[in-house]
C-alpha cells in the first residue's frame, strides 16, 4: 500500500481526523501570532526586527493558513505540506540559522520550546497515521 493511501485511510479514522483538526487550530493560532508580529502588536515594531524575521513571518503566515485549511478539509497532500513545511520553515532555519533568531538569552529558550512542541506534535501525528487510529 502506498504512503498516500495510508495517509488517506488514516485521515478517515476518528483519532487521526480529530488530531488533524487540532493541528489546524494550532496552525491558525500560529497565523494569528504572525499577523500580530506584522501589525506590531507583540511588543516590537515589525519594521525594527531583522529582515530574516520579517521574511519568516510572511512565509509562516502563508504556510499556516494554507496548511490549516487543507488539514481541516482532510486533504492527503496537507499532511505532506505540514511535515515538510515545519521541517523546512521552522526546524531548518531555527537550527541552521539559530544565531539570527537568538538576540537575547531567553530567545534560545523560546526557540527550544517551540522546536520541542513542534517535534511532539509531528511525532503524535506520525504515530496516529502509522497506527491508522
């Protein structure tokens, strides 16, 4: 059985379907955070943040919205989008370009918490898909 079929059948199962919707809600929360950043509602004026941060806010805002809607609708490709997007748009930059995102000591702790939470969320999702629950 192909991996796409496994994902598709898993998304039809109650636990995986509910979890996909929970992930969609979490992604929408992420989108609101990025909107808040762009509007300067998070304490730092957006134009005074480093250009890489602004680029990531825009990229992650688009990713979060598309991923949330597609996960909610149960599209098989949305699972690939979520895993690939989180790996490429969060894990890669926040580890490979870490020094660009850590401006004060507490930023490192925030990034570690974010990456840990993302790893946990993806791990649970992968387990549910694998078990077809």
